[in-house]
């Protein structure tokens, strides 16, 4: 098995894949033969071939999202699935080996994830630091670093009563501290950040953003010179393949279907909305319904690069191209934010509101 670890400031996409997935440069070479200009690769069916190649080789996968603040700066494990028994845990260990602090999904935890958390806590606690999280709505400690969304009102803490004989206590300690006296169920022991201790040997990933960059430059820079679009495209294909495999497995399990039903009745947060948009974008792209380009037309023959701030007219033109009148205001705003990360938020809001007014939509 080979290890994929794609980490940026917002999320981590990780997977264990079949060894033959390392042959992706050969598949990419075949894709590039379909076009003479790498910038046109986004407009060919070839990207889908590379995407399918990666998807078919994924054994287990995980997606982690960076917490906004507090939570010890951890990554939240929001997506985690495996096609083979036991490979999900191995993937998790490989991720922790990268020096990442992880917290469990803050909204819901599957029985499989609950079992893994219990194993780490009960059998392998000596290998990991388990730092208690503090309830961000009702904090018990003065520190902000541990403030986080928690399952229990006290988070991972227990109050140690003052012992006047030894002059100890009178403060909060971890529920897992040997001095803790409380009796807790598994569901009351979910509020901890996990990090591997004493990493003597960090195992480098077989595929990372840096590896992708190096492989593309070594194999294609001499012929195509500017390979920046290719580097971005390969990274996106790996990200999208991991996202697709999780959603495919997630929807086929009983627990997955139960959770999907539960989520449909939950009050949606901004973070969840962005996740939904990203998943929908991946689904449409996988079906060949979305093409990506380096340059965009603002509708008046003016082109701009995605890395630069687009104009109001360019945003309006793009919105008018993909939006439907039944889409809610927040969905459209988030979709434009995902597509144009450099665009000012106020401009996006103005574009959406003007478009909805012109279309006669109420904006619910």
C-alpha cells in the first residue's frame, strides 16, 4: 500500500492506495497527448480518465478539516472510510505519524469510529497525547487553546476537589487523569485531541503536493515549460477521487444512510454548507458536467486569471451561467466563494443580491 497525504491550511485529504496508483504520471502522459496545450487539459475528457484511475486504486480514505480556532489547532476528522477491514485504522495511524493533532467529528460519530477512539484511549494511550477539550460555550479553564465544540458540558475535564491536607486540587483535570474519580460512558469521553507522542521516525508520504509538483516538473516541464496548471489539476484529481470514494461507500452502508437521514433534519452550519457545495461540485465534475479553465471571460471579452481578483461583471456573468432561480441566497454566496477564493466577500454578496433581484427570487 502507498500513502497519499495532501495537506493545506484548510483541510487534509489522505488515503491508502494500491501500489500501481504511483503510475499516475504515465496516465497523465496519455491524457496530455490528447491536447497540445496543458491549459486545454481542463476542457478534455482526459482528466476524467486520470480521476477514474486514482479512484479505482483507493483502499481507505479520510478527509480532515482545520478547526477555525481553539481545539489545540487540530484537524477534525469529518470523513473516514475503508474498502477493506482494518485499513481505516492503519490510515489513521499514518496520518498521526505526520505530527497531526486530530479531533473526532464534532457533529456525529459512527460506531466504527467510536470503537477506534476507545482502542486508542484504552489500549494505546501510551503512544498518544490525549488533551482534553473545553466547552467553548461554557469554558472551565482560562486558556483559549482548548476551547472547542464538545459533546458533554464539561468537555474532557473533571473538577478535582480541594484536599486541604495535601494542599492539592481545586482545579480542573482531564477525565483520563489517574486522579479523576468520575465514572464515564464512552460517549462522555469523546472530547479529546489526539496526537502521537515521540515520533522517532516520520514516514514520508508516497504522494503529497510536493511530490506531485516534483513528478510533473521532472516529467513534463521540458516539453510544456509552464506546468503550473498540470500540477494544480493532478492535486485536484486526487482530492476529488478521495471525496468521491468516501461518499460512494458512505451511501452504501446502513449507518451511512441513517446518518444521511439525520443530517437532512439537522440545522445546517456555514461549515456544513461549504462541505455540501464541495461534494456537489465533485459529483458534477466526476460526471463531466463541469469543466475548468485557467482563464475566465467576464462576458465582454475581458479575461482575467483566477489568482487575481475578478471584477463585479465577471462574477455576475459566472453566477448567471450556473445558478438556477430556485437556489437559496446562502448557497449561491458559498458557491461563488468556493469558485473564486480571491473575490471580496462584500462583492460576492452584492452580485448575488443583484442577480436575485433581477431574477425575481425572494432569496430564502
